[in-house]
């Protein structure tokens, strides 16, 4: 099942991306002005992340990291492995692979990168984040960088298609604004913001191309 899913997903990424419209379902918004879209600040910092998909019991799973609690805008958040693009990185993709290896120990030479998702601007930290999607043939042996990763979540892809998985609640952003935040409820974990928007686009690709994964 996973091999066929992987083959179909590779073909799907040869098609145009669904883009911002697919991400909009999970995009935080102001209740009084839901269509307001904050423009990227001049010269935002650049980051890259990697959405890793691999089989467990022949079922596709997505890997997420849980950030440690610290004094910063992304404290405790659920995210894809990734981080800031450094001057020594050969490309944006190289940055995503490097950060993934540093954070969870997955070496870049075993990752089959099949494409990218649409970039997401994160106003709170002034980052333009470029997401990539990679496949692994088997579940990886993870080695966590304790300073950057408190925990990992290996979530079956099926979870994101279950009824009631998307919820919404008000929350205060790092900018001090109260936002309505759509989120995926992952066993009580709060998956929202840029990462949730990326997952939403990935799910839209799977749905649009009618890819079977169960």
C-alpha cells in the first residue's frame, strides 16, 4: 500500500499546487476582518522545513517535532523539522535537509524529496518559510537534538481526514492580537499556524488527485 501511495504522490507533485486557497482552511484570522492578510515585512528572514512521510505498518505517517518551552514566539509549538537558512547552505532545500538531520537525525541521503508546498509567511517571527515534502522507504531511527526538540509525533495520515479533526479557538498571538485559530486536534496537541496550513495543502493534493492511502 505505501509503495503505491508514494508513487501516486510523486505524480501528484508534478501538477500545479493548490496553493493559498488550500492553506486558507487552517489560516488564523481576525474575527472582525477574516479576509485581512498581513503582507510580508520588507526582507523577511528565510526558513525551510521538511514534511517527512514514511510507513508504519504500511500506513503513511507524518513526522512532527514539538519545540521545547522557552522564551520565544514558537515555544512549545508542533512543527515540521526545519529552521533558518544559513549562508553555508547550498540551497533552500539543502537547508531543510540539514536542519532535519540536525534536529531528528534523519540523514539527507535517504530522503526522496518529491516536491515543495507553497511558502508561508509567519508574521510573528518575520519568516518566509519554504516547505518540502520527502519520502522514506521505512520508518527512521530518530535521534533528537534535545535543545531544539522536546518530543516527536508520528501521526497517521488518515488522522487528518477524520471528521472533527479540525477545530477552532481564540488565542492571543505573539503580536498581542486575539486571533481565531483553526487547528488540528492531534491527541490533545494543538497543531496550528504555518504548519497546519502546510498540512492542509498536502491533504488537498491527496484529495484532488484521489490518492489512496488506506
